[in-house]
């Protein structure tokens, strides 16, 4: 059953849907499906946690190996055959052989990358839902709000709850794209594709020095507008902005070329990936002029952040998995409000303790092949949540 209610504005309406409260068998069936999803999440968490520790330790060993072997180059203008095949460190300004063009808008720049970003003025739908129980039925009240906004992707209005009055075009007349210089150098050395990919610090390009490229295009601020009135755009109007990364050569409006620091393997005048004995690959690029020590410190910090992020993701997957697998107990006592609330708190505490213990235990197994003593210490630490939980249960039994 559906009910509609207009709020007096064409940009907003409310829809109410009703359905009978699910019976015990139906809720039990839904819980069984959730248990299967929980089991998958539970098993995946072990894989994620275990492989993450091996990856983190392998990366750390590779970075230490790289730091012990890297050769700082005295000059970037000459290619020395003595360093052929070795891991080298160099820093200097970027240079490219040719400027990047966008002939459609009469724009060119000496840079590693030039990005044209096209946005279309479109309708966007927002949903705000709330559920409540009334007369033995579960009702869902959904408020739909429609706003017009600039969006880089086409918003499919066919998926809107109410498309009439909020219809978007199905495609953009002008497309976004990113141009990349085919030859990027630091001094006499040519950067590999992997190193060029790391130059991604995009900055918006000022269009104040450019003229309007066409009669139907208007420049306002740092945008080209395909619109009759940029101050009052209509749905389907376009605006175009430009971004660049890795300025090369001197630009009278933007200044000197961007400097980068690179650590990679020298092969002739090419800078390519370096394969370490630990099985990892080193090809590092950072903006600015950094010393060898600063580069490897940043890489260690990045490795640490990634490791902890994946540990948190693994623990969360395990916690959610255990919660879903034990949800059936909550469903069985759902008819008794007081018992239901106590069971819910108990199940959450159980999931938290078990997820914490198993996560630490999995991490310790991952460390066992590399650092056995640390693995033993973490393994002992994994017992702490269970010991704390049991110690709290004992006093309650005595009471």
C-alpha cells in the first residue's frame, strides 16, 4: 500500500508505504540469510588480517633494503653508466617535450597532465526515510527532495521516485578528459608510466587570461559556460573548468616548474621500478626536494597508516560477521522486550570480545614467520578480552 502527499512545492513530496509486520518464520528466514552473509564476512576477515601483516612486514623489509642500497645522484644532467641497474635517488624540476593542448577552448600549458572537467546542471534526488509501527503494520515514510546542482556525472532521472518535472538529459554534449604528456623528465632522466601516475596533485587553472573560444561559450571566473545566462543556469547547461598537475618549465602566470624527488632503478636514461629481494617493488615519487632519509621515512609512515587501516577493516568485518551469525538468538527472544534488550547488549559484547581476540590471534599468526617473539606476545594479548569477559561473569554467578 502506498500513499502520496505533496508538501506544496514541486521540489518535494512524501511517500508512505505500509506492510504487515513480518511473522516469526519470516524474520527467522531473513536472519538465516544474514547468517550466511555474516559467515562470508567472518571468513574474509581472517584472509584480510593475515595477508595484511605479511604485506606490511614485506614492505617494511623492502624499504629497509632500499635505504641500504640507494645511491644519491650528484648530477641529474648527465647519465652515469656506473649506476646502471642500481636504485638511485634524485630531485629536480619536471620537464616535458611538448605543451598539452585543448584546441576546443584555445588552451595550452607545459605540464605533465591537463584535465578538462565538465559539469552539467541537473536535478538531484535526496531521500530521508523513517520507519514506525501503526495498527500492527510497519510504515515507512520517505521524504523526497529535489535540488538543481552542478554534477560531473550524468544523474539518471529515470531512477527518481518522480521524474515528471525533474528530467535530466541522458548525456553531456562535451566530455571530460585528461591529457598526459608522453615524455616526462627530471634532468636527463625519463620517468616511467608508474612514476608519472604518481603526479596527481591537480590545481585549478585560472582562465582570466583567455578569451571566449566560441560565440555560445561565456567565460565567467575560472569556468567556461555553455549557457544563455551563467548566473541563472537551466537544467542541461554545461560549465567547463581545467586542472593541471606537474607544471614543467617556467610559466609567467604560474611560476617555476614543479620539483619532485624520485627513487627508482636506473636503466640507461630511464627510471623504472626496482624489484627488491623481499619481493616488493620500489618506484617512489614525492613533490618537493627531499633527502633519501625523508623519502623512506614517508614511505614507512604510509605503510604504517595502510596497515592500521586494513587491521581496522579486518576487525570490523569480523565484528559484523559474528553479530550477523549470532543474530538468530536475538530473533528467538524478540517477543520479550526486556529479555530482548539484555540479549542484544550481551551479543554485542560477545561479538566485540571474540572479534578482538581472533583479530589479535590472526595478526600474531601473520607475524610468526617473520618475528616469532612478537607473534607470541600478540598471541598472549589476544586472550585478554576473553579473560576480562570471564572475570565479569564469575562475580555475577556468585551474586
